[in-house]
């Protein structure tokens, strides 16, 4: 049983029934799931959660689902103490929340597992999304698992590697010839025209709740406490706001103490509308035209930008906008120190963390969580010409020793 | 009749111009403002447009040509 009570407008607070709705008919504000927290407090406990499955679904009581789960074991990913990277950055309490290891290698499996489950509960037989990568992978995979039809819309100029990771699940894959704005507009119109569950449009209020599990897990993995700092990448800003919501839910339910977490937000400089609005002191985000290597963060008109700005102000968090070349440096630094190959969004987080640490925003002993939300093999083109190149040799010892020369001086051969 | 929900963002030089009035008058589009924030140097308006599809398209093209930024109310939908 779910403790979700209603959908509520985030602007005017009007309430709506738990249906596939996403926008307030009165003020066009976005809708969010509201819960009966008193009933939830009576039903949940640390012990009950600990007995649950080793996936995001151990927090099922906190999610708006009545029906059966479309379960690919998303979530409950490792929280790794990052001593090597922490040493470089001067942060003794640094942890990496490694969401690369989800079923389709990004945190989108969390939101999509919930969205596809909810779509099936609502009686839809078709799910859909518009995506340049991670979301498409997750929707296609979960639709396959749920035996539902899937329509996936991608920009026609998308790299082949990203198409394969979706096409393998055999959805109906539609490549849209048009610029980014045209693809956005088309998919918005299609969502109103066809009786499909567009996961991030008409199912969005439910979908986005899946991100809260990234806060629950971190709190549980830290021994039921909130961290001092989180640094979260932002595209729409939804994940960032939901981590904050998740921590506060745990606190209000008495599962953790007071939340004093400072929520830091990281964007690529080529698409940083939330960072720029915060720096200007604006309460509203001015849309931009994205131009960045970090395609998974390229949302020029972020749906939750205004709410992310509120969390930044409430939590006392900082912001970082990283140019493309430093994004790659961030990816390489994470790989070389912690052995984690993250996608470009991970580079944005690590580079952002470095600049916040250098600015003194984080004290050396404080607990910091860096959210790494997607795996690097999806975006190899970002780094392929910047990483070490293989040394090609003939299949002889002489060729090996001649080619490696200086590198072998410190090595002593046997005999 | 078609409906479209949009957000207009006005640059400083257009804040004093009656863009929404002219959109209604010149293109036979019914404009229904739901939320707005306009100061002396910038402004945004969230509104619903109702009219013939072609008239809405032409009207929005005119609004864009005047220098107003037109976006979806609910943000971008193409996710990474």
C-alpha cells in the first residue's frame, strides 16, 4: 500500500487526484506527489527498511505506487569512501555514490522503474520518452521487462553508440530531424495527442519521486544520518530537489536527525541556467541554448529550475559551472584516483567539487557525497582523444623493451 | 480550435510594448494569462493561447520575431 495522498501544485498548492496529470489546470504550475506522513511514520522503521530488498524498492513505502513493481533491481548502489580522490581535493570525508552500476548504467533506472510500474498500474500499454541517452536506455529496458510497447524519440544526429544502447531492447525508435527546440515541441505535442505514458511528461510527478531513493540510500549507508554536503549534477534540477526532499522526509519521520546538509549544484558551463540564475540572485531561471559536451545535462529550459534555486537558498549550497575541458579533467581524475569511469555528468560533478573545495566551501573533515549518476562507456567520444594511447610493438621482447625504454628503467627483469 | 501553453520572457526593451494585446488583435488568438512577473527591466508571462492552429503558429512566429523568448511552460522534455 502506498501512502501517496494526492497530487499538489507546487505553485498554488491546489490538489488533484492521483492520476496521470502533470500540470495544474489553474496556474500551469507543476504537480508533485503529497503523502500522508503521519500514516507513513507509523508504518515505517529502520528495521523494516533493512529487511527489504537490496534495491530502491526497500523504500517502497516512500514511493507512490500501489501496483506491482517492474523490477530490474535498480538502486541500492555502492557508497564508496573515496580516500584517493579526497586526498587530492583535501576532503577527508569524501564519498562517491556510484550510480553507474544500475541495470542500464545510470540513475535513470530508479525514476523509470517507478514510472513504468506506475504506467502499468494506470492501465497504459505503451510508454514513451524523448531522450539523448540515459533515459532512452532505461525506458526501453524497463518496457521490455514489463512487456509493454515503447516509443523512444531521439534527435536524428545522435551518436550511434547511444542509439545501440536503446535499440537492443527493440522499442519503436523514432529519429527526429530537427533542432533541439523542435524535438522538444514535437514530443510535448505528441504527449497530449496519444494515450501513452510519457515518463517525464504526463507521468512526471511519479517518475521524479524515484530520485528520492538516492537520498534514502546515502542516509542509510552512512548509518542513518544526513551528510554535511551533497554535490549533485543538474539538468532539469529534479534530481537535485528530490535528494533534498528525501533527506527531509527521513528527518520528519524520525529516521534521521536534523538535516543540515548543504546542497551544491553542478552544471556544465555550456548549459548552466540554474547556476547563472543563482549567481544573479534571480528567483527564476532564464532559458539558454545548450552547447556542451555533457549532453545528459543539456536542458536549456529546466523544468525544476525554480525549485532548485529555492533549495540552494534554503540549504546554503553553492554552485559550480564547468567548461568542457575541465569536465574531461574531472572524468579522468575520478577514473585515475578511484577507478570509476563516469560519463560527462560525473566529470561535471568532480570538477565542480574541486572548485567548491578550492573556494573553501567545504571544511576538510566534513562528510561530502558526490553523486555520480551515469557510466562513462556511454560517452567514450568525450575522452577518447585525451586518454593514454596504446604503445604498439612487435611480438618480441626486444621490441617491447625498445619501445617502452624509459618506462622500464625502474623495473628489474627476473634473472 | 487548438490550445497552446507557453511562457514568454521579455527583454528590457520590450517590457513596455503591448505584445500580448497585439498577438490577440492581429492573429485572432485568445490569450489567457495564468501567472506573470513583470518588473521595469524584465518580465515573464505564462499564458494559454487558443485559436486556429495556423493562427497560433503565425502569432508565435511574430512574437519571436519581436525578440520575445517563447518556451514550453513545463520545461524541456528531451532528457539525457
